[in-house]
C-alpha cells in the first residue's frame, strides 16, 4: 500500500473550484449548494462555460478535461468539489496529464466521481474524500443532505484522527485496521483491467451503490472476488443500497447477497452506513488514510489526519 499524499486543510475563505466531470447539475440545486458553501465561509467558484450539456454529459469531453486540468493544477484553488455524479467521469481519465500538478488538493465527491478518486490514488497517491457534492448533498443542508461533523473533521483536522459512527448493522463482527479505499460498487468494478485498477490489498473496502438489483450486486461482487480483489481485504463497509429492492417479492435482498458473498471472507463486515447514495445525512470519509473498523460497534476510527496544516 503506497504512502498517501495529503492536501492542505480548508480554511475560512478557501477558494473551491466546482467541477462537473460527469453529468449536468440541476441549476436550482446547484444554487442551493453554492449558498451552503458560502454559509460555511468558503469561496466557491462555479464558472459554467461556453458549452452546455451534451446528452447526459455536463459538457463535451474536451471541455471537461480542460476544466479538471485547470482545477487540479491551478495553485489558486484549495479544493475541487464536484457538482454531481451521474455518468461520464471515466471518459476524462485517459486525457488527464497529472505530471505538472504541483501538489495534492482536496477532491470531494461520490458516485461516478469514484473513478476520478481511484485514478488520483492509483496514479499519484492522493488522499481524496468520499462525501457530498454541491447539487447532491450540500444543496439540502446539514440536517438532511450531509453530516456536518464528519465533513468538518475530514476537511480541517490536522492534529490527529477522529471517530465516525456508522449508524449501521454488523454482519460479521471484529476489529481490523487498514487503509480506507473504495466508493461506488459499479465504478470500483469498472476499474478492472484499466491502468488505474484499484489495489485493494490491505484495505478496509467501502462499497455502496444506487438502484442496482440484488442479482446485479451479486454479479459485481462475484466479478471482484474472481478477479482477486477481496484477497487481502481487511474489512468491508457497505452502504444502504437504496432503490435495490428485489425484482420478485420474497427474493434475496441486497443485504442477503452481500452477507452471503462477503461473509465468507472471514473479515469484519458492516451493512447500511449512510455513505454515498443514502436518504440520511451523508458522511464524509477520507480515502487513502489508515483507519480502524470496529464492526460490532459499527464505528470507524480514522487513525491519522487526512489533511495537512
């Protein structure tokens, strides 16, 4: 497991670039999210652009690549928050040239942004953050859209670790330590065979998704298992998988499938944490840092700061 490169912490007045590497955001929700970031004391820059949405993409591919290059490489930006997920982040990865980027910076998002976060980890060793997006989390505010405590600790804590209550269910008990990695299950699977395929050895693996049926979850987990991606995994944190009801009444549920496949690994497994796609306030979790999963207590201890002073 590679040594992580940590970005500088956010401070009051930090400049945040709002990027759209995947699908377009709803304008009203985007505006609400920008207002929330301003309330938190940050200067969020949404630059739009001359080109508008192209199908289910926020902009034409070249424009999305140029935007990310400018956001990730520009020293004036303390962080890059994504506007929303959807689909399309995988397209930009072939066109990114990370060599001139001077230093790591905070990158925050979930869902389709998993692709970018894994790319930055595998290529550069950047610590990134799995959590709310501007039009999908921040727009609803801290009471409904995102968990304010975990967001603040992840973005600003420079002196030590902290604990996060997962508010979940223990499927397999046990305490383990590892590097927290993962994201949206569909996108983790999609890295297989790419130059940025996720190395899961020694990881506490975070997996969540939305609107995938139990048999589809079964297929993706079996693909990862047969590809050797569960060999060396220390523990697993699962999301709530909303919209994943069985297609036939009385059929296996998403929980049933994950318990059957992952329960055989002999590692601690937690089900139903409010991460990524969740109807509850969304946790912000740093990816690429050492953590301890206490499954019986459904608690995650972040063992080191995710940002630097």
